[in-house]
């Protein structure tokens, strides 16, 4: 792969890429995302790119990096993380797998900015050999200061063939209004929300009902933050499309052990799960009171944790 690197991205001796921002060195960790195959097992479908910063050679939490970013550098660092993940995805040798990339909606203020970023992502995807449908643009739960600019970049992504996901549904600004506004291909349910609701039968009913309604309108559903095997089993029983969490595989930096843990299937990896149609989702407004009543009952429902069962293998 030949590509022109920004001055703050370097290629290391092992072939991976790292970035520099001030005193921080930035690295990529990938967390696998799975779907259930016809035989009932899980097949690796995609990766989410996650930033792993260090300072003076010592690892530090991502919030330490982002808290240190100056306001005028926020957009640059947000884009830098995506470039880094894409370049490292080019080293994964996982044909057919998609890449989930985070986008902070508060950083898109005007049409020129959105068009420039869409161009950059498209150009780099081409250079590293990612087909458009393998790029999933995750809109995070942060507030969009310019809704029209956010809609513009989402439409630009969609016209280029990229997939669009709403991240952390159920948290902050990732609500039904954002689903209606952006008409995403994929909805990632907030991990804390999912785990809290899985503790109660009314919450389980709410999750199941919400996921079923998304699926009925062509949206692919993804549960993230699955930490225990019984939660994975429960998500499968709800007919959730995609699964992500420590119960299946933890994030790893390159070089990963994923090739050993999750060998490439001899058949081509399926793409259908990431190719859901868009929707308007007016049904949620119509049934809002009924769903709200179910949600309200969660607070007073007794905890009934499902039995723990063995499922899958844990990543490194």
C-alpha cells in the first residue's frame, strides 16, 4: 500500500501506524464485531477502531487525551484518529471485514467542512483497499451544533456507498429524533443501557420490542458492551444482528491474535448484515407512550438475572 502520510502519522518498524499529538503517542486498537451465521455460531463481521494513547511511554485512558485537546484542534484530532484506524486496517489482512469509524457530530459546522472530510475518508478507503460498503460511519451521541451540516455529511457518506450508524442509541443525543433525522443503516444500542435493561424482564421486553421495530424497517441492530456470556445468549435470542463486547473479544492493538482466535471462513464473509435499508421510523412516535410505560416499570421491577451460560471464546 502506498499513501502520502500526514506529518503527524508515522509508520513504525513493525508496519503499523502511530500518530503524534503534543506529548501523546496514538495507537489503534481494534475490537471485533460479530454476526450469527446460519449454523448458529458467530462469524467475525467488522472491527471498530479505538484510540489508545500513551504519554512518555506510559498508557493512559482516551479521556486523558481528549481532555488535553485544545478547542481549535478538536476537529483535527478527530480526523487524525480516523486516518490512523484506516491505515492500520490496511494492515489487518481481513478481506471482507468492515471498519466502524467514529464521527463527533459537534465538529461539523458547515458544508465545506463536511465535504472535505467525506473526500478524505473516501480517498483513504480507496488507497487501503476498502470498498465503500466496508466503511461504517458512526455518529456518536454528542450534540450536533449544526443539524443541517450533520445531515449533509451523512447524505454525502450515503451517496458514496458508505454505511451510516448511530452510536450509543439510548444515551445523550442518540435518541429517536436522531434516528428519524439521519435514517441510519445501523443502530448501535448503548452498552450501559442494554446491560441495565437486561437485568429486568420489562427491560428485556423493551429492548426486544425496540430492536424488532428497527429490523422491521430495514435497520441493522447492534448490541455493544456485552460483558458476560448470558448477555450474548440473550441478545441472540432477541434476534439482534450484530454483537460486540468483552464476552466475545476484547480490543487488541496490532499485531492481533484475531487470525488465530477467529480464522477467516473459507466462504466469502457475508455483507448482508451491514447493508440494511434506510428508514423514517414514524412508528416509534405512534407507540411512544406504550414503550415509555414499559421503560418506566424497569425502575421498580425486581432484578431477575438470567442464568449464566457458556458461550464462545474470549479474545486476548
